[in-house]
C-alpha cells in the first residue's frame, strides 16, 4: 500500500497556537516532536496497554532530558483525581520545573489526564499529545480540553489547557483493537453531522474503506475532522458559543457512560448512541426528518457502531445524569440538536418530558 501523505493543521490561538501533525512514522521522528519540548524535564504519561507497544520508541527521542514515566491502568474508570495526584507526585519526584513538559502517549483518557496534570503543576506547564487511538487523534488531543471524571459524572472537573503540539502517528492504529477503532469513527461522523453535509456524504461513500482501515481514506478522514475542529476551537476556545456544537450526542452519551460506571460502553460507542438519541429528539420536536435520522443510523451501522441504548438502563436515571451536563444553564437542559445533517444548533430550555419520552422509547 502507498504511504499516505502527511497533513499539518494549524490551531490558530495567538500565543497558544500549535500544529497538529498527522502522518506515518511520527513517533520515530523525534526531531519533529522534540522541538515542542522547551525544558530539561519530561514526564511521559501512558497506560499499561500502550506503553509496552510504543514507550521504547518515544524514549529514544528523549536523550539528554531528565525524564520518567507514569502509567495508568487502561480504561475510562482510571481518569480520576487519585491518578492525577499520583502523576503530580511523579513530577515532584522528577524535580520538574516551570519549563517541564508532560508527554501524553495514549488515547483520550491518557491525554485528558496528562493535560489536566500539566495544567495543575505549578499553575500550568507544557504538554504535548502523542495520540495512539483514532478517537484521540480526531477529537480529544485537539482543542485543549482536559479533565477527570467523578462518580457523579464524566469530565465534571477540568481545565482548558492547550498542548504545545499534537503528533498523530497513524501507524499506531494498526495495533488498535477493532472495537476501539470503530469507536473512534463515531467522532469522525460527529464532526460531519454537526456542520459539514458534504463530508457526511463522503463518509457514506467511503464507509467500507474506513471500516477496513484503508490508509489513504483514513488519513483524509482524520485530517478533515481535525481541520473542522481546529477552525471551531480557533473561533471559540473556551466554549462560550459555537464550540458547544462539538458536543452533539455527548449529553446523552455521557449519561450512558456514567450510568454504566464507565465499563459498559466506550466513549465513542456512547457518542454514537447519543447522536441517534439527539436526532430522534430533534425529529420529535419537528426540527428534522426521519430521513435524517435513518441516514445517521445507516452510516453508524455500516461502520460497526451501536445505535441502541444498552439493556438495563433506567430512563429516569439517565435524565437525572443529563441535568449535570456542563452546557446546562439556569437549571434547564441545553442540548445540541440538529435541523438535519450538517446543521447542528444549540437549543436551550429543552422540555424534560420530551427528553424522557425519547429515552423511554429507546429503552
């Protein structure tokens, strides 16, 4: 197979601007990613699944630095305050100074926790993202959202803290389990569903190639999704308006994840189901049509993603968890819905009875 082209995308944020590099062999290109490390201390945060696969390759690029590692167990349940405390202790043991750098080597859990740790140490130090999952490459590594989970809900504690650079080596996707790979495709679909109907049609046409991990199609899809998100982040870094649109399906999805104690569904799987629920609610409110909902379901089905609520969920509990969503204002639900493919919008004051009706029908 031909090696896909390398893409470089600028996240334009003034003094906090950085580049997202997407391509082949980037973990071994330490001359590229070392330029983002300004000091002499580095802490690599990874997990027990990713580190055995890729830590040695990253370590070869750290010659001349004082560095150490901190490893999490794998899984969303480990994105916790306890592990942030342990990571901060590792920085203290290293003697990390204000110019130290945290290196996030892994998926979204690793990136979120590493970024939050960097935001906390000495009120904010550098970090770089070396994402190794599709979901992290197309979404969580870009935009500076960091955080941890609480038993009450997902990502309720966090900070906006932009990385110094993102280096997405698509070779790492070869070792990604099929379920996690498909979960990452949900975030690709989400970007198109929010604001790019042409990209959605492109995904429909290339769904089989994407599901088969065809390199050229996959690299193009990642680059298109990152470019879309980079534009939104540049216009609304701290989610005061437009950036909230990137949460299509997330209010429903986070409730599903929390209700399942972060063990029954991967994040991308929950987002896929959440997008379908958001489409069904939009349809019920007269904002969109059945055809829009069915197109979304068909694409997700083709990509091997779930579109149904997992068994055993309680609609009342899901609604209660949705009330804790960060987008809500003045005690009312504020959801991301759509007027059809590529036309998402923020809808405030959504009637809880309508949401509950959709949840009950889905369960």
